[in-house]
C-alpha cells in the first residue's frame, strides 16, 4: 500500500474517535507514541521499534486527516530533493545546535 491508502485506512479505523477527541488530545497521544518509540530505540529491540514506528505513523496520519492534510501531497515537498539545497542526498551543512 502507498501512503494515501494508509491514510485512508487510518481514517476509516479512527477518524470518528480521533475527531471527537479533538486535535489537541489526538496530538498528545501522538507525542506519547513518539516517546514510546524513543524508549524502544534505546532498548534496541527491532520488533518493538517497528511496532512503535507504525503507531507513530498511524497517529500522524490521523492528525493529518483531522487537519485536512493529504499526506502524499505534503510529502511532495521532498519530491525534488532536499527542500533547502535541492540535492539528493542533502548537502546542507549540519547545524551544531548553536543559534
């Protein structure tokens, strides 16, 4: 399946619940899933990482649907390479965290 089909599937599965919950609370659930992904990465369990990655993507697709964002259209931003330098692979200088 492509991204559009997954967004449609997540919409069918969860739109009613997620839209009733509202964007703020749905976003909070997404952030909790990102935390679970971070913990899975630290533990190094590939299967758990995969599961948490899928959960994060599902919540993000749901957020996109609630906000009226088509995930595939949004990803067009990257279709011609890095949005800043237009290169593939990206040749932008890494930031050092300094302002």
